[in-house]
């Protein structure tokens, strides 16, 4: 009989508190950066003060003789080229962090400072110094779908606009790094802040040429990742190297400045978008010339066209290389950028057509896409929740004084599927203990709690009755936490493991109860025989004697799915005299298949919206073209929302029966995609002109108003 999710669950889909919530909230939980094995040394990095330089001489001898110093390692060698402010040079391990910092300052480096480009404007300017072989701008192949020339010949209404979003950094509250301790010459334990305990184990095994089975990576809890913490990285490998050379545990976590500079960022996005339609609002074509920077390594592409049915499109994307830290995956990589550019153009075209932006979008959904009717239902729900019909007015017509009111929306899409090669073990002991094990980790999505809920559902227990052990690389293979794949990858094998363990328990104890395994069931902490309560769970388990049952579950087809969408609406006020934007309300409507824990689902959507709010209003990496350094690598000038900036957030789970039947789909990424786009459209609706540059800061708002005034548009 095929394994399926319970038709009438008692736990799945309800609101259940995280198993580790109290420990985290109280400070009892120990994060990797809290771990201090006996004798731990503290390591500090020396990183480049220049945007572009060559190391002529590197002398670590003075650092080696500093008080408390136990080890120094040169990461870059003489002759090496440093490609950005924050690039790694060396590391020092000492008895105290202060001693390590003193020693880092004693390292003598002679630099040959090279010409730099740290902004896209610098990199793309005529005569700019070339920082990568082949030029700073690498133009990609044209991505053509249909004949855009013929399409635009039929276009009756056309808009063309320039839109851009800046580089933003990850700002993980717990910085990147790990603590390493060698148990023997070829056995290593590390406490790592990582999204992938097994990836870190394999990277360290390869680096030190030892069996991966000899490495244990522990991540009991972690303080944020968002896509930037998959590997051990140079910092983790360096910590392990220093631990090996000193014979002591070594803790190496980046400081806040270096976290901004080197630990990853979301690349920028900019483009000229030409969009055409018929008079009745049917899209005919798109032409886009886009670019972005992922630093000195590239990686700035994003999806375009986005969501909508565009019969003919042509796009060229250019990679712009600058002297900046490298891009890393960041919650829905590429999608917030593609969404913002596409949705801005859609809103501008709707304005030129003189039609409601909602109706324009619905008219241009893909006719054969399974998600189209879902979008239609979600948009209706969102419009009702924001009060679109009653409150929204045409651009620039909502308010007479300096405070203007605006409404905007945006649609998004994501995958969120799982893999079929992950496993979960479930052990039932004679004392009634239930223990789950899997080498996945929890980056904030409540993976530990989700697994416990599933096992408790199968075994008729409470989630708190289940020991849910994750964050250990030696456990059965688990999913790396990225792409919204953790829950859909881990939930099916957990259901399989718990079901197999339950059936194995029934097979062992049924004879002692004078019953057959098919007579037995579990509910409310009781064992039932032919539907009637018989004995307690613990009494039933005691019949195992000194034995236990342990089963390993695998993924089962049909329990998880992929492909989600959603929409978000924003209500804002804008002071046209100061340019200050206040977001008053955000509505997020989201589908994601079968929801395991509604409480943590809500948490993910709220968190995604707040992250998108930051992208829409505050965040940007600011580089100084003259010196080449980042000007705001801190928590003061790198702006994030405070408590007073958080608006009313209304979330709605779109979960009719046909959605639940799709099985589990990830929710981590999608709720953050559309927020910045919706806010941008709301601001433009409020002030009557397009603010084409994110974030929606006073500077960008006032610049847009001033430019429109010069052109006679405002």
C-alpha cells in the first residue's frame, strides 16, 4: 500500500511551538560561535585594506613572537593579487582574541596598489582599468524567444524604462566561521555555522586528505545563512589548519566588518526594459538589456521575463566585474531582482494603458500554466485584504498635501521541491523513547520541529515526546538547507521511517497482546486494539523487553512536490517634501502545498516579508569610488528596519484541498521575492512618477521627483 499523508491529521497543519524555541529565546541554546572546548585559541583574520593590490612582501615573523600567539598562517603568498577590500591575507591564533588582534597588526605587508573599479559605473566607463582578463564587461548571448521585431511592429502601446537594484550583503547575525578540534592526527570535530553539515565535512576531508567518516560537523543551531553558508570556506579550512599545527582547538569567526566585505552578497541588477502590448492590454513583446555585478567573480544573472506570458522576448545580459566581494546565493537567488524589474515595467505599461494593474496582470498570465488559476485566486484574496478597490487611486491622485498614499502589487514564483536521496532513522526504545536522526540542519525553518511533528503524528504522541536529532554530519544523509528544499526532502523519509518503526513495533509486540499487527493502532499516547484503548505508549514499548526497533526511511514519490507562487500588496505613504517612505501595510498570499506546522510557516512568511521590506527601503552596499573601500560595513550605516519600521503584515495561506494533495513544498524563499517590487510600485502610485532605483530612500524618491519636474511630468 502506497505511503500517503494522513487524511485527517491531528498535528500536521496545526500551530505547534518550536521544540528549541525556549532555549533560543532564553539564551540557553549554544550556537557554533558559542562553543569553546577546553584550551580554545582565538583566531583573527588579516584582510586587504585595498580594493586591488599585489602583495610584494609578506612578513609574519613579528606576529609569531607576539605574546600569547600560538600559530600564524599565511593564506595569500607574495606575488598574489588581492581583488577586493576584505580579501584574505593571513590568520593568527592566540590565547585571547585581543592578543590575536595585536599580532595581526604586527604582520608586515608591502602592497603594490593597483587601479580599481568598485562600482558598475566605474567598471563600464570608457578607459576604465581592466581588472579581469578580457574586460570588465562580459556580454552574454542574446536570449531570444520568438520574433520581437515583428511583435513590436504590432504593439500599440509601448513603454521603455530603466530600473536598478543595488548589491546588498548577507548580514547574518551569527558570522561565518567554525571552531575546530583534532581528536587525533586524522580525526576532526568542528562546530560550524553552516547550512550543510555534510558539505562542510566533505570539504574538510578533501582539504586534509582524510576519510570523511573521520570528520564530525556539529550544528546544533545556527544564526542565519540565507544561502551564504554552504561550505567550510577559507576561514574554516584555516581554523582547522591552525588547530592541527597548534594542537589546540581554534575558533575562527569573522568580525562584523569582514562579514559585510567577504561573506557574500546579493548581486545588483539593472536594465532597460521595453515592453509592448495591444490597446486591450495583451502583451506582445519584451526587449531587455540588463547587467549586474557579482563582484570580481561574476554571477549576477536573474530570470526575465518573469511570471507573465510574453509571446516574443529578446534579452542580453552583461556581467560587470568590480573589485568587490563575491556574490553568493541569497534567499531566492535572482528572483527578487527579476521580479522587481518585470513588475516595474508591468506597472508602467498598465499606467500608460490606463487600466487597473491587477486586471492587466491577470490578462497576461500564462494560459496553459497550472499556476494561473492559483494566481487568480490569490490576487483576489490579496486585493480584498489590502482594500484595493476601495482605497487605491490612479498615480499621484491619493492625497492633496505633502503626504501621498499609494498601493502596489507584485507576483512571484519559486520551485521549492525536494530530492529523493535523503534519509531519516527512527528508533523506538523499550522505555518509550523515540529518537529521530538525520544529517540536516535548521537555519531557522524549524526542521527539528517539523520532523518531530511528523513522527508524533504517526505514533500518536506529542512532538515533545520525540527526540529530534539533527545537525550532525555522521547521521543518515540529510538535505543541505537551500532552495526551499529542506522540508520537502526530509519530510517524506521521516514519514517513511516513523511508519516503518511503528509497524516493526506492532510486529514485535502483537503476539504478547494476543493480537495481530493489523489490529493495533496508536492515538493520544495509547495503544489501541481493534480501535479500543488498551495500554499506554510506554507500557506497549516495555513489551520490547531489552530490545528496540530502529528503521531508516527513504523518500517516497508523491509526498512532496515543486512549484509555488504568490502575490504581495503594499500600502505606503510618501512625504514628497522629504522623500520619506513609510510602509503602512503588506499583504502576502502564498501557496506551498501541505503545511506541516502552521506556526513556523507563518514565521517564514513574516520573515521573508521583513527581509523584502529591507531590500525595498533600506539596504545597499555603498562603495567609495576614490578609495575602493566599502563605506558602510557595520550595523550602524548599513541600514536595516527597526521595530518602528515594521508595518502591519497580513499573511494568508492559500491551501484548498487540491493544494494539500500536492504534498510538502518548501516555503523559505518565495515570501521574500515580491515585497520590494510591490513597495516600489506603491511608491510610484503614491507620487505619480516612477522611482526607478531601489531602495526607496529619500534620495532616490526626491531624485525621481526632481527629474520628473524637469521633464514637466510632475
